[in-house]
C-alpha cells in the first residue's frame, strides 16, 4: 500500500540541512561520525520540531471548519509559541493553557506568545495536572457558546495527526542520508511529549531508512515513552487505516533527565556553551542540551558501537536559553 499523506500547509522552511559536525566528531565521535539534522532552522518564530507537526494540524483545523486552536504546555513551551505564531500567520485564534503561575517578567517563549496575540490562561501546576482534560472541554464549550469552533491540540501536538510531521521529515532525512553516503545510522532525538520520536520511528519503518531511532527522554521515564510512542502510533493507525502497516519498536534512552524537567545541571550548560563555540550550534537546557549530553555519554558507553554514523535531530528550543541565562554564569 502506498503512503498517502494528508494535506499540510507549508509553514516550515524545509528541507532543513543535514550537516556534518567536523570538530565535534573529532572531540567526541570516537569511531563515529556525528551529524546534525538542523530542524532548529525550520523558521524563526516558527522554529524547531513543532512546526512540522503543526503543518498537518493546521490544515486539519482549517479543512474541518475550526477557527480557534486551544493547546497547552509549560510557561516556556516551544510548542505553544509555535502554535501562537501559526495562528497569527493563518488567521486562527489561539488560546494557550499554561502550567504554572504567571511570572512577573514575560520572557522567552512566553513573551513571544503575547506578541503573537495568543490568549493565555495560566493554572497552578496541581490544578493543571489534575484538570487539564476538563479545562480543554470547558474552553471548547465556551467558544462554542460564542459560535466559534475550537480544536483541542494535545501537548506538543503529539498524536496520530501530528506524527505525520516526522514521518515526512524521515523521508527528507532518508534522501539526505543516502546523498551523504550514510549507509546506516543511529538517529537520536530529545523526547518530551513523544510525537517527534513516534513520527521518526514510524517514518524510519515506512521509508525503510537504514537507521535505528532513539528518544532520549527529558521528563518522565522509559516506560512512559515506550507507551506514549506506541499510543501515538496506534492513534495514527486508527485515524489513517489505509496507511501501510509497519511494526513500531520504540527505543528510549533514560537517565539524562537530571533533577527534573527543564532543570539542567552545570555540565549541560557547559556543553551548550562548548558546542556553540565549537560548531556555532545552539542547544537549549530543556530538551536538546540534555539529549546531546545523553548521546555523548552513550557514545562513551559504546551503545552505538558498530554503526559509523549518528544523526542528532536538533529540534530547536533556542528561546528556552534566555530565561535560563543565569545557568551560563559559571561557564564564563
Ligand atoms: C526544542 C524541543 N525539542 C524536543 C522536544 C520534544 O519533542 P516531542 O514533544 O515531540 O517529544 C520539544 C517539545 O517537547 C521541544 O520543544
């Protein structure tokens, strides 16, 4: 059965480059060559991995008569910021349900959310965790009373629709890998709500990439992401029953969350600064910095032994650097 993509709206600047990291390879690669898939370059305010998912989600919203997007995340959510700008670009209202008390100073992604004109509702963490599903339902009902139609977009845009973004990205990457002479590879990504990993895992199978996909979790644990990737894939199969049947074997590398979600240790800040100077590549302390640190530690341990090439998917997150500027004080 041929793979038929649903409609998407072109929002991301793709294809993003696949770049060889020459100095990082010398410094940390050992037997491996290190590559980076520059999905931090999918755009400016629409940068990072979320845009790829939102291309399909926004098309679905418009094709089904929705005029409003409601989504959720942390105060510094990259997904919420990207959704806010997708809405602004397409003339859709956006309402963000954010986890945490509103800070005195708007910065990073939260500042951009405001600039994009998103409506913002902040909820204390305990309430957010307990009531999130209800909050979506209540706000959808609220918009309905006003004669509007609001689509509930899940955390990170990660579901059976959003995964198309990284199914498409896998196809793009597969072509770039063969052009670069990569015969087999490990593909490594940060995983936070699971959709990028699920899309890459499905995409690698659908497009027969000679690659193993790994998610390095930045919150929760291995079991959570095994289940989440499986359930996103299941949702995808359910929504798109005519798509080819492929087996999904999620692979999660746990152990690099550190003290908790969005809390990075000094070595992560040091690594971010080192890579910025070495390769001109900016990681963030919430997602890509931890995942890159985890990838380097796993290279040391020999997890990827026997396969020459490792492709790190840079999923963006640059605006997350600014609210954590103090973390770089000790780096100099
Ligand atoms: C910069 C960045 N990288 C990686 C991720 C993880 O992607 P996903 O939510 O699809 O697991 C996210 C969002 O959670 C992100 O904002």
